[in-house]
C-alpha cells in the first residue's frame, strides 16, 4: 500500500469486523424484540430506540473524539471509486436481494408464527358459541349447562368483576386480594355466592365506618373479612384505590345496588344508627347492619314519643321529602310497577305530594302501602318504619304492648316487655338485687326504668304526652 501500512490496515479490518458483528448481533436481537411487540404504539417506540442503539458508535465518536481530530477526518477527501453501469446494477441487485432476505427471515421465523399463535388464542378464547355456562354434577356424573345472555362489551368494560380479575391475575400471591373474597373450600364458595345482604348484616356486621381501618394505620379483628367489601364499594363509587366514607356518601340513599355496598361499609356516614334520617333502604337487606339497628333502637328509648316537626330542621324536611320522591322510582325499578299505567294506584302521586307537605298527619289518611301491602308505620324491605318519625300518628303511644317497630320511648317509664337473654340476669328484679342499676345506669334505664327508678333519665321523665 502507498498510503497505509499493513499493520494499520489489519487494525482497520479488525475494527470493521467488530463493528459488523456488533451490528449483526443488534440486528438479530432487535428483530426478536420487535417481533415480540404486539402493540403498535410500543412497536414504533421500540423501533426508534433500536435505531438509536445502532448509531451508538457515531454518538461515541462525536462525544469522545477530540474536536481537532474530528475536523481532520471531515476534511479528508473521499476515495474515488469508479462506478460502471454494470457494477452499479449488480450492487443494487445484491442490496435488494439482501434486504429481501432480511425481511423474509423475521416474517417466516417470528412475525408469521406469532400472528398465527395469536389468532389461535383468539379462536380458542373468543371463537364459537360463548353464551352458555357449564358445571359438573359429581353425584350423577353428568355435565349441567345453562344458556346465558349475549355478551355486553360496554357493560363488562367497567364491571367490578372484570376489574377485580385484572388486578389479581398477575399477582404471585394467589388467594389474597383487595377486591375478591376468596373462600376456603367449595362448600364455603357456594355459601358466599348465595348469602344475602340481610343474612350478612344480621349475623356478621358492625356499626362502624371501615375507611378508618383501610385508609389509616389502624387495624381490626375483622379487617380481612371486610376488605373486599370496602374496596368493592370504593370501586363502585369511582375510587378503585379506596375512598373515605365521606367521598362515597353520595351513594348512601341510592336505589342502585352500589348503594347497598356503601351502606354496608359506611353505616355511620349513611346514618343507619340515626332515628331521623331518610328511611329509604335503611334496612338490613339493603346494607344497614343489625348493630346499627340495635343502636338506633336504644337511642329511641331516650327520645320523645312525638311526631317529628318537619319545620324544626331544614335537614329533616329535606330527608322526609327525599324519601317520598325516591319511593316512586324505587318501586318502579325493583318491582316494575308504574303508577301511571295502574288504575288502582293513580291516586298515589297526588297523595305523595300531600304527605310531603303535611308530614305525619298524612299517615292517618292512608295507613297502608298500597303496593307492598304493608303498614307505612311498620316499614318494609325497602324502607325503615315511618313510626320512627311518626310514633303518635302510628298509635305507638296508645297500646299496652307496643309493636317492635315503635320507638321504645313510647313504653313510658316501664320495664321492657322483652328482656334480653344476653345480659347475664333473668329479669329486672335480679338486676336490682345484684346492684346493677347503679353500676350500669344507662343499660338499666333501657330495660328496667321502673324497677330501677330511673325514670328521670328518660325524656320528660318517661311521661307520654
């Protein structure tokens, strides 16, 4: 050579070979990487990233090589190569053939098989008839099936079930979830599927807001038992990661199923323990707990046995009117009863407007719910007893043995007619003999006001006006 030594030429060739093998390695790895990308957006981003990696040598040259050397290299004249027409065409044909092979290779080895596998997965999971479910009868050794409704993609996109599965499916710790209540065996699994909200609230509920447990560092013995209920309620309220009961309170009086779940985990925020609160769905079967119901009954022992004055508080009139405004859509949604098309109920809209204005007096005009065939005063599966608001209009102050749905303040200063079995004593006489009247005065006033001489603790000394 006239301008370069053999040693330098050898170094040059070694460097070019090293660059060639690095480029081939990056090309192979890049093809495998891009071929495994199923998202179009990620494919474009990954292709740009691969292009940047292939130019890393030029970046290193620009960043690390001294500027003077860079200028000298840029000033070098290019080697003059004489291209003939034949040589140019041969070179173009070789390049076209090489590029064709490079494109054919990833298609036959990566993209093609991947697309076929994805289509097969789609066919296996989404193809054919899908609107049916099956299970096996182990006793008869037959397969039992049922045809279901058509798949509603719009409804399933935001469903609690879909979100719960998506959150849990990639977790390594199988069996623990914020959204899914896992059963310990098949029997419990069937029970959990069929247990009603009434049964749960009657046997296993507390009267406390569980945001105090799950959104703070507090703990509770039933924390894991309530976890899926709380986070499911948060999801339905629009907060998948958890929300305070105050943030979910807009669902407290909702007639939708989501409201039932919110009342279950936030009973105090929803007023399940209060006497004067919107009665709609404030019952065990709709989320309010038995513990809150007991607390409410105990409070009413010390309240007045009088019809509520709606003008005494803007909130009370608002709750009263909201109950009657909700009654019509509630009955229509749950029982598919339309007042406009039913001749026997045509008077009801006008009567509802009347009772909204006059209050408890309206119960003396019509004492029975014409749709549910039950007493307004005694309540129903859809609303708590209106006797809590209107004990006098319901006649609670005029009977010797008051009904269970009447406020216990209407007993006056008397011992309870139904003595609890879980107090450790037989009756009020034994409680007084053991000195419990002075040790537990509040409990004594609840059940044994007359025997324990605690009438002064009751409203108006237990005198019913």
